[in-house]
C-alpha cells in the first residue's frame, strides 16, 4: 500500500468550505448497489458500461454497499443487496442515535458467473416495490442513483417516486457513458486547457496490441486504459520489470493474460499511453446542480500496487498553488458537465509527476469513495467539520470468518472507536465480509489520523485468518 507523504496540519492549504445552498433538503432513498444509498447505489451499472459485474467485482458491489447507510437521516433509507447485519445496525444506532432504514430484494446473488443487477432484482420483487413506494411517498423520497441508468427511471415509475439528477432524455441519449468516458474526457480537457497524458485512442484488439508494442519499444513501458473501465476493470500496466516478474513473458502474451474479460478489449475505445510514475495521486470532487458548482473536497488517494484505489486522506495536504490549480481546472470541467445536463457528483483523478507537473487522468460522474467520508465528518464533527483530517480505507484485509462483533470488541479494547469528547476515532464503514472491511478515521491532525490508521492495520494483523 502506498500512503503519500503528508505534513502535520489541521487543515489543508487552499481548502474551501462547503457552502449551504439554502435550499430545502429533499428526502432521499439510497439504493446501496456498490456502496451508497437511494442513492440507488447501482455500482454494477458503472461496471457494465465496459463489461459485466460478475465474480469478484460483483461480490465487491455487495460487500461495500453498507457504506450507503452513512448518508442517511432518520427518515431516509438505503436499498442494499443484502440485509444489514443486526450487529452493525445496532452499532450505527449507537453512533448516530437511530437505526438506519434499509431494504433489499428477496433474490440473492449466488451464481457469480452471472451478471449482478440490483435494480433488476428490485424490479422483479413486487412486494419490495410496493413497500418502497408506500414508505417513500409518506416521507417524500426522491430516488438518487449511484450512477444514472435507464432502469432507474423504470424503478421510479414502478414505485411512483421521482428520480433526482440527470433527465431521462439525457440518460437515454448516452450522456452518462460520455461523461464517464476517459477518451472523451481527454478531448474535453484539451479544449479546456487541462493537462492530460500523451495518449493514443484506438479500438480493435489487434490495433491496441500493435500500438502497445510500439510504445513499449520506444519507452520501455505501456499503460492500457479502457475508456469505460470502472471498479478495477480496464487498466493494464506493463513494464520490463513486470514482464520479468511474470517469467520473461513477451509483451503481447502478458497483456492478453490480463485482458479479462477479453470481450471488453475487442470492442470500444482504449487509451494506449506510456506508463507514468506519479509522486502523488490527488482527487477533487464537485457537486453540480443547475444553479451551482460546489467544491466538496480535495483529497490524496491511497493506492494499492500501481492502480487500485483503496482509500483517501483528506484534505490533500498539498501546497496552496497545486490545490488552487486543481480546483480551478476541476471547476472548469464541472461547468462543462453541467452544460451537458450532468447534475450530481463529479470527481477528477489527478497525478503529480516527479517533476511536479499536474495531469488529469479521468473523471467519474457518479458517487465515489469520498462521499460517505464527507457525510461522516459532517455529521460527527458538525461543530467544525472542516477542521478534521480523515483517512479512509475500503479494503482492510481480515480473515474470511471475521465477524463485526469480534472487530467491534477488539476496537473497544484498544480505544479506537469514535469518541465524541475528543472528536477523534474510527468509524467502521464496511462490516467484515469476504475477507475485507472498511473504516474512516477522524482526527485533529494528520499525525493523529495516521496513528489510528496504523492501529487498525495492526488490529487486522492480530485477527485470526
């Protein structure tokens, strides 16, 4: 795991306070599909833009869905793939003062070779639709999806609840895929003066491999990024060192072994570019409404290996000039998204190279990994949310048999739980499932936050596997 170096700080340079829009807050039902709330967190629809949510990717959607409950107020709800464990629901009641309201379809995902779809399972469950519709009308709910998709509007019609965000006409016009397309993002960035990697956009497996060989011969490395990849699907890095570690494989053999499922690489656009070593991996997040562009956060991503996001540190801790540059360019891009009818959360993943230059890698027009972090901070640190430092981890490895009660009790013994008096501590965001769990640390300084983070890493290593 790479944790980027940070300096002792109570608040990152250049951080902007979230402003109150003054508008009445609408009730929402969060459909936890990947990790959010109705928010219909249909993360599988983020993945199916390029491939299918099957196997481990599908299981990840199920496992992390409980993050959605941290968005909720007492009169709101989340639709999860599976019922919330009772022990975890009791923990949330103690933490927030109420037990979150959740729903889940009767159908359980058991055949991991088949595509996962939360909304399709909901649409097949008439009792659930009636229940959600009845309770939703009583509370005045709007459906807010993790990512917009045509089936969300059918869910709205079947439950009688309005859908928040982008219009159905825009969604049917493929606007969501366009706003999550890495190649289109680069095209827009060139027009807006936002620096990007030197990429070639190509479709067709044979042409992808041909250009990969050419760039590898010239630079000694190559990076392939499927334009619509998400959730760990669609990024392949190749260097001579990696080929040697794989047993002196030829480049083409190495790439083909990692092009899984192969079908996604045979169709659609692929970005072929030299692999860039980055010193830092920051991110910015904007909330876009018809009348407002609001900076939500700037953070430093924690990367496992070379390209797998597992969490973030916020604020980013970067110098003022870099933060100001990221924020200015992010706002420019957010204005473009709004001009395309894109309303909701939009984040940009950045890279700071070893020479200090800043480049934009991709945008994500959907709910991302910082939203539940910000909600937890806002709720538990309501007196001074902007003064808190957070560290999140969505993939702490634990034994497959580890349950939440065991983790909870061990955290209590080591005094790691959130403490209202000190304003510091750890909140479990993903209860243990399938050998992994998640948490968010809140602290006064980055040093204290990293102490809590290290203690959670130690806790995991002390659990039986």
